[in-house]
């Protein structure tokens, strides 16, 4: 009797030129009658072969790979593990992939492996010279990786979003300006992210819908990345199985990740291999509905965990944007809305800790108080839009510094290890240098894979607002990571 490991396929895709196994079959997934370690996906008469992971076989009833009887890897016969390398994947016949994890899990207290920094290509439109942000404002020595946000999807292909992303004959585009930062820091890697909240789910759903459409995306993505000198791709689909995306997109996202990884390995198996990452949900319902965690984690270089926007103006009471721990007032679903719970849940579900990069916000979420109460859980509506970011309920750190400079009451949420302020009827949950240093120590002490920040343009990057020099928040993260 075989034991189901998880309702997914741990596999790497290999497209074949023949279609004999799909003759007379409708689109779908079928066993390979000559090899129980393999299955075939038929799409428009074309055959796509997939290999199960070592020690597993394809079960045609639930259409998943399961542990073979007697396998030493069967998790039902072992003590649970939340850390360490997962089973490596079976490569295609021409693939010579590098190990999926190139180093052992971090020892407790070790320096951060990664400081991942998101750059946003719309911050160039902020209203003043002190707040407009361009690639030339990036300090390339504060980050190990920069992720350029965002590219969009046009059909099944990546496409530039802003008019000045790409270079022209008469001017260097922002892609070129971002990737040229590697000249100042040869160890820096620059990736590009596709998606984001505003893109929604439908373009991703259309792209992952068939093996053929995914193959077009994979092939064209490699060309796009090499042409623009990016070092990899960050998938920011928010979220598979949500916002109009059907439930089976959860599995199709897994297939996409596996196919990208296999193609990246085949395209270059040396130190120049393209990186593959994903921005991932921190809330339980989105995690459960979106990700087949063991297979997705195995094929990603790391996971950018979006442990922020855990509370905000869409709620009717105040709550912190990114609490480190559960608060005394938290119960039910709210007890899961904190960094500690989310990072450990990903690990418990099968993501190696050294691949979980913990998100840290360089901004705050604000509320307008609607009663005399002004603590955590006070009745509220969205906060007033910031002068420069111009979005209700959202404030860059430099805007928070302006509020503090005009007079505000500063408070700490002791059990959640984060601060908030009250200024008149405005309530802001944000992070300081000290709260971010503590989050970094948490990452290091618990063996997670590094820190990620959203986003570079939200720190006091020119040092004109907070009186603490350039990049006070990111510098605190970098310095704490390096100890």
C-alpha cells in the first residue's frame, strides 16, 4: 500500500518531440504505461513527460506522485522535520542541475545569508525630488539581491511595464541602470519580479492553464532575462487559487515553478544559472489555497515571505502592520497574523528554513481613530493618505518621521515587539531601527534564510527627513545581519 505524501507532483518537466502517448486522448494527465516513475500531460495533442522524485511513483487515481512502499523517505514513518534539505528532484535526460540548496541550513546566530531589496519602478513619480526614486538612488552595498518590481504579462510573455524600463538608442533605461549596479558590487544579483497585487490573478491563470502556454512563458522568459542582463526571476502571483484564480491553479503554479527551474538548469548549470524565487503569502488561508509547499520550495532558490500588511485600514480596528509575535489580544485567525507564526508555518509545511527569507516593511499602516480609545484594537477607519505616497492607510518611513517631528505619542506593543504612534486621530503601526534589528536577530537565531525589505524607496533614502543619515532602516538591517 502506498502512502500519499502530498497532493501534488514532485517532478521536473521535460517536453518530448513525440506524441504517441497522447494519441486519441483528451487534454489531461495520464500514467506512462511503461514507467511508473513517470507520467504525461497531454495538451493540444502534444506530449509533456514528467519524472517523479526519487523514491516515489505515479498514482493514477489521485494523479499525484506518492512514496513507494518501503521507501525510507516516507514521512509517515519518520519523525517530522521542519528544517533541512528536501528530496532533490529527478532531472530531465539532458539536464545537469546544480544542487537545489547550495549550502547547509544556517546555524543559529549565523550572519544573514541574504538581504533582499525590492525596487519599485513607480516611485519615480513621487511629487518631490526628495521622494522620487530611481535605480541611481540604490546603494548597491546594502543588499545582496535587488528585485526590480514589476514586469507585466502580455499573453504568455514578460513585458516591460513602464515607458523607461527598457533602454533606447538615445537613453539608458531603468533595467540597464539597475543591472549596472553590479559594476560597483560584483557580488550583487539583480532579479526582476513579475506580477504584484495590481496585476491580479487572471494573467497568471491564463499563462499556467496549459503545458503549451507555460512552455511559451518559460522559453521567452529566459530570453527576456538574458537580453536585459537580469540574474533571475521573482514570481509575485497574488495569489494562486484566489482573486478569480480557480483551485487547480495551485497545482499549475507548482508545475510552472518546476518547469522554470528545469529550464534554468538546462540553460546554464554553472554559477551563471538564473535564480528563481517567489513572493509568498503570509496568511494561512492564502498559503493553504496557493502553494504545494514541499514541491514549490524544492524548486525555488528561496521564498520571499510577505510578512507585512498583516493588519491595515481594510479592518475596523487598529492593528500592527508586521508584528513579530502574537499579541495578548489576538485570538482565532488573528493569532496567526504575525511574523513568528507565518515563518514557522512555512517551515512546518515543508519549506527548508534556510530558504525562507523573512519580509520586513520600510513603511507603516495607518488608521483614523473613531473613538476615544487609541490602543491596539481601537475602532478605526483607514488613515489619512501621506503627502508623498498619497495612499490612504499607508505611510513611508520618511513620512512617519515627519509626523514624529511635528509631535506624536510613541508607544510599544510589548508582547508583539513593535512600535506604534498616535498623532491626533491618526494611529500608525510601523517599524524602527530597533524593531527591525530584533527581527533580524529572530531570523538569525532561528536559522531562517535572510531578510527581505519592501521597499527601498520607502526608507529615508536621502537622509532628509529623519535626521539619521541615508537609509536608516535598511542600514540597521544590514548591520545586524552582518554581525
